[in-house]
């Protein structure tokens, strides 16, 4: 038999809970600020410890009591203070994830996979936008760390000295993503952007293309892909590359404008590598608007393999990243570290796939 107060609805002569503020001597639960656990207990006609058990150990409470307490919680709008409740266990059950943008979907699948796995383990994810460049990362992390998260996921590996100091001092799991380095802060799930650029260059040269354009955003990872691309072309004896850069993250409109600048400047590439599929879509659109055949007059290759990439006309060649794998690996590594377990692979390279379609 569970050791809890008998449910009010089963007591002799007891009425069902009234809404906060109803007559009968109860003051409004909101009259003096936030609703508390004691307010819920009074409304439900049980002790505060019973409310706590319903929230944290429902297996110790009868079904009738759970129903009454949850009804009181619904009526008052009570939200448990998980930070206060986690002081004894030193856990907040909160993980923070910082990404540069949500203006396109390239980071979304990784965050969804992370959220799903952490949710299975009883953790919630707080999402923060750090921007391009990561100008808001320092301020965001200061605010997030004050809330005592159990772990933090970051996008990229380049952080200010102040951010690195704060993260090391916090002594919580930190997972960096979307890049590679032999010296992560703690854990790392990513891939080499320079290798992406080299692989694209080798592929396009192998298909016979010799005059290259680069349409790219100005973020650090896109610049690494550019560096690898140009270095690989140089190894093939190709040094003339016309590039047009735009502010990150890049868009269809910016892709159109970037190709227009290259063509209007008098350079006629036979292949263009773009830093995102969104920009590559813009390059396709601008080329077709000018009467250029793709890939006859101009081959186009993007990055990201977004949902629309296989459905452009012609279908877009691109570089695919297993975004869900990034999220899953990040979650598993973080959970292992939270539980004090040794992480067998603190650095995981998820690699990439060059996907050839009709545009090349």
C-alpha cells in the first residue's frame, strides 16, 4: 500500500478540488507571485510531500491521488522548479545546444536527433542561436552556465579564450560539433571541411572541368572548404579560380547575385562549387535565367544535401553529411560523460558523401 494521503475525492464528505481563488478561505495561488508546490498541495487537499512524489516518484502514489494532484497542477498552472529540486542530485536535467542559425535546415536534423535521445533519458534541450560569426556565443554561454546545465553542445571548434575558460571551469560535458580538431575542449563529433573541399575539386577535375568558380558564405567552416578546394585545384595545376563571397549563412538570392557578379566580371567558369545547397539553388536559377545549360555550359555542386536538393531542375549534385548521426553521437557521448562513464571515442569523424546528380 502506498504511504500517501488518501485522495481528497475519496474522503468522507470531501469535495473535489476548487480552482485557486475560489471561495472557502483559499487565496488565489497567483496573488503573491509564482504558484508553489504548497499551493498545489492545499488545492489538492494533500501534503506537499505527496505532490512531490506525484512529480518525481509516481510509482509510490495511488492512481486516484495522482489524478487529483495533476488536476490541481493543471488548474494552477504550476511549473516545478527543476533547478531547486536538482540541488541534491546536482543535476538540472537541462542540456544547452548552440547553433549559428535556424534560417535553413542544415542544423535541424542534428538538433532533433540530439533532443530525441536526450528526451529518452529525461533531459530537456535549451536552444541558443550564436550567429555568424559566433558573436553572441560568449554572452549566451554566460547566461546558460548560470542556469547550471548538465551539458553543452557547441557548433564549431573556434571559441574565444573567455568561452574556453568558462567551459573548462564549469566541469560539465562539452560536445563540439560540425568540425574536426585533435584538441577538442572535451568531446567532438564532426568531419573535415578541408577534406570536403579537396574531394569536390578532385571529383570535378576528374570529370574534365577546368575553369572554376566559387560561391561561398564567409563563415569559418565554408572558408575551410574553400581552402581545401583551392589547394586541391593547385595540385592539379589549376590556379585561376574566380570567387564571390557573401555574408553567412547564404541564401538562394545571394547565390543568384554571386554568380551574376562572376559572369558580369567577364569570367566564364565551366563549374561552380557553392558553400551551401541554398546558394547552389540560386546559382542554378541565375544560370537558367541567362540561358545557360546546366551542366552543358555550367556544372553546379552544393553542400549539405538538403531536402530540396534532389528535386531541383536539374537535380543538384552536393555533399551529404549524416546530420542525424552527429546528433545521436553527441547525445550518447554527453550522457555517458554525465553518468561518469569513460567515452571510448571522444572524437568521432562522421565523414561525408559526395552525391552526384544531374547538375554535374
